[in-house]
C-alpha cells in the first residue's frame, strides 16, 4: 500500500493513518500546507516516509503534486481546520465558506488529480463526521460540510469504478480538531461524552479511525460505503 494521507501534524487523523499504514510496511507520503507540520510528521514516522507541502486550495499546486508523485495505491484525504460551534445567527458565512473550501472542494480537487494516478485495486478514503447525521444546536455549519462528503463519495464510487471510494465517519475524538475550544470547555465535552458512550468511558483517538482507513484499503469489496467509528455516540 502507498497511501497519501494529508494531515497537518503528528497528532491528528492524517498522521495516525500514515502511521498505521507504515506499520503495514506501506511506503507513505504525507502532505500538508504547513511545512513544519510535514516535518514533524515525517520525523515521527518510520524511515522512508516522505513529505510534501501543498495548499489544497491551489488547484495547480495539487495537480503538480500528483504529477510529481506518479503512481500510488491509496489516497486518504483528511485536511481540515479545527471545528467551531456557534448558532447560525452568530456565524460569519465566510467562515462556512472556508470550511467548504478546505474540506469539500479541497477533497474534490485531490480526488480529481489524484485518482488518475491510483493503481488498479486502489482506493480513496474521505472523512465525514457524526454531526452530519446527528446535529446539535450550534452545529449547522459543521453539519453542512460534513454531510457534503458522503453524497459525493457515493457518486465518485460510481464514476471512478473500479476504483473504490469510501467515507469514514468519526465521532468526537481527542485530537487537535477541537483546539479552537478553550481547554476547560474541551475537557468538559470529553467528560460528558465519556459518561454516555456505549463502549465505556473512553473518548475515541485518531488511531481508532486510522484502523478503519487501513481496513478500507485492504477490503476490495467495499465502495460507496460509510463506516462510522463513534463508540456508539450516535445511538445515545
């Protein structure tokens, strides 16, 4: 396997996927718009891992990246900004547009230029979120962009067949995704979640989600699927 996870640091889902794939003896390339994040990720991965700097909102830069990489097996797109919750009345629409620019349009750009380089039997992995199916007050913007990943993934599975395209839908994880919240609020959110999760008092980690991506890389009979990894959060 040669996945191409995109992630900003050595602590998020993108890095966890890269690490899990490397543990399976994959040749890994990580890409991010932040050079320091790429450097930290590559330094923390096994020898042989590579890093590239790219702004996924720059279409020409994304095209050049994949032309440089050449053939590979799996593309995992995890680029995202920290999530913020607020009532729609208090939300700047430009902020919502930025969410879509990175998470939605960035993903489509990566698939557009990455898919032609994926070898037969390969796959694309995208990221959604449980807020798309179970929104709470203050999550309109977040729910919108997360839901915008599942429909296109199914359409891409049809359009790009036999290339496989799937979505992993995490619940709330202990990761830098919530770094926009004050620490006290973040810990209160984690504690409240621990009290209700069906799997017991443990909030999910990026490594839990990474395992799902590796499974989807291996399983050649899954496409257009949504795999939820939330500890039972959506059932409580």
